[in-house]
């Protein structure tokens, strides 16, 4: 296995969005006065969240989960305040690259907050492709139409240029839900897995799921995050996840790990975005160590996965690797691009759901 080889194209970094979402709730609001034109807000990149903004999402997710659990334990049938928070609000999920797990999570999150939902499959296999989309209706046109029916839209699309155009014409809240790898809501959920598991020194929490796991084998001194697979896969939010992690760690508790060792094994040209690598290295304050490996065949991947299991910490599978993953020992978590079939996958799915509920509450409640 070759180490320290370039795993991303050497393209010049794109212009990063400013940090528009902070701990101030008004930076999230799309307008509370129905008689005043609403200001469009689009969440499309992890760069838009400040460190305090990330913590606001985490605390909001924790508050939502606590109230929902309390309501479920109540013997009466009265819905909780959270479950009616978005009553009379409508979410539109528009998928040009459908992902059943992701789409269902967004729909479930909004419904759990008391809102209503619409789902449009605009892919080649969707019926809508036989009408407006096939006739040449642009993405911006489609979203403009959906804004007539809903208060916030989730978009899954592979073309960054089309998304930029749609954002420029949007008049309501818009959340990019993947398709090109930019799924901030999924990345926030994956960050919650680490926070609730105690990996980041916060002692765990209730912002995501039960069954918190202890800090890595190194006792919290070094957290190892091993990433394997195709990082360019449109369903993998790994770049957004690392950006959020870097920002969150900048103000972590004293008990946080003193070092995060990020190990990446992927096929040539299928690695992390160069802008992500530059961002992490420029903002790590000596806290991050990034090692890159080439994984062009099964032997390389199998060796990397075996070493990762032995090191503990986090193993992040960016796509369905072709080698069998050994059973993770106690104190280690496995994250998946798109879900698995074990307890770790269920925990990850719950954290992503709660992160999305927090986002919608902040945008619309």
C-alpha cells in the first residue's frame, strides 16, 4: 500500500462561502413575519456554518430528541410542542439523483416536526422525467414551481452549476441534500455520532442515538479516523464531514483528543477534494494529521481495513467496499456512506434524522 500519494485532483480551490449560519438564530430564519417578503436562505456547504453555528445545531438536536423521548413516555396522546412545531409548513424533496434512505430521512424528519411533505422523483426513472424535465425545464424552473407549494426544498442534484443557478433564483429556504457529495445534513448527523459516542471529549450526549461508545483505544489522546473507498461518490458527505469536524474541534472541551489522525485509502483520483485537504491543513492548529494511501485493488483495501480495525476509533466507508469488514471491537464505530445493517448503521441513521430535524426547526420554527 503506497502512502502519501495524491488522492485528489490538483484543481485550484473554489471560492468558499462565508460563514452565514452562526449561534444567532436570526441567521437561520427565513422570515417570521408572513406580511414581509421572506429572504432566501440556502444551506449548501459546510463552510457556511461557524463553529458556534455547528454547536447550535447540536444543542437543538439534543433538545428535540429529549422532548420527543419525553412525549413517547407520556401516557396521554397529546402531541409534544416539538411534534407540532412545523404545523402548516410544507417540505418539498426534489431528487434528480434519488437515494431512498436520504429522501426518507428528510421526509420523516419534517413529518416528525408536524409538517407536511411532497416528494418529486426527477431522475431518469421518475415519472416527472417524462414531462417537464424531459422537455428541457431547468432545475431553477422546477424549484421555482415547487416554491409555490412549499416553504423549504431539499434538492439532490449532481450538477454544481445548476445548483448555483437554482440558489440564485430561490426565494425560500433551500437545503442541498446530496447528489454531488454536498450533503451538510448527513455530515452533521455523522458528527453527532462522534459527539454522542464521546469521541470528541464532550462525554457523549443525547443529541443523536443511544448506546454511546467510549473514547478510542488511545484513551482520548489520539482519535483515529480511517476513511476507505471512493470519496468522490455523490452519496458520500465525507468532505463536508471533515470540514465540520475541523471547525467543531477548534473550540472543543479540554477533554477532547489532542490529535486527530485522518487516514484515507482510496483509488487514484477518487480521494478527498483538494480544497478540503487545504482547509484542514490550514485550520488544524497542529491538531490534525492527514495520511493518504492508494487503494487501487482489494489487497490494498483489505490491508487498510485490517489496520484500521486494529487501531480503533472511526472507520468511515465511503462506498460499498469489496472486502469483508471485520467485526468492530468495543470502543470503535463504523460509519457508512449510505447505511448498513448493524447497530452502528442504525445509530448513524438516527443521528442524521435528528440533525435534519434540528436544521428544519432552525430554518422555519
